[in-house]
C-alpha cells in the first residue's frame, strides 16, 4: 500500500507547559503566520490540537516523558510560491521567532528556511517549483 500523505504530527511537552498564556501565545503566533486554528472539540487541559488544513493537524500534548530535541528535528510545510516563502520569512522574523536558517534558493527556483518558535520541533518552510 502507498500512503496518501501525513495526517498529523505529534509533539510532547513537559507537564505544566500548556498554560492559558502559552496556549494563547501559540495560537496567536501560528494563527497569524500560518493560519492554524485550534480544534476546540479536541481541547483538553494537557492537549492543544491545531487544524493545519487538508485533514492534517498538529497535536501538542503534555507528557512526563516529553520529547528531547537536539537541533535537527523538524517538520516541513510547503507554500505555493517562492514569494510566499519570502513573505513568511519576513513575518516570522518580525514576530520574534528564532530563524535557524535564512531563506536559501536554488537555481531551479526551490527555496526554504527554518525557524523555531514556542514548539519543540523546528519548522522548515519550502517551495518546490
């Protein structure tokens, strides 16, 4: 069988992380830069789930055995154009996120950048021509 894509990404954070303030910061940042919205029907005191579109979601869950990242761990998102990647890079940078790698471009038009903000995994933003 061949898969048809990813359905979700799950990340664990230490207990006590998903305070009301941290939830609001996550929703404000990822809502404004990526248009992610919380799936309210899945909300639990120890879980925040973002609808990221096309039947895909990001799940953040408090766990006593929370994940440890060393720097490379990330997930990728694809945008519709190189201009969109550039615009998102400016938004992310102006919002105070940590840009791990600035926008890089290839001769064929491919471009990408990495950032991390408020989540244990970094995000790679890409455009494939």
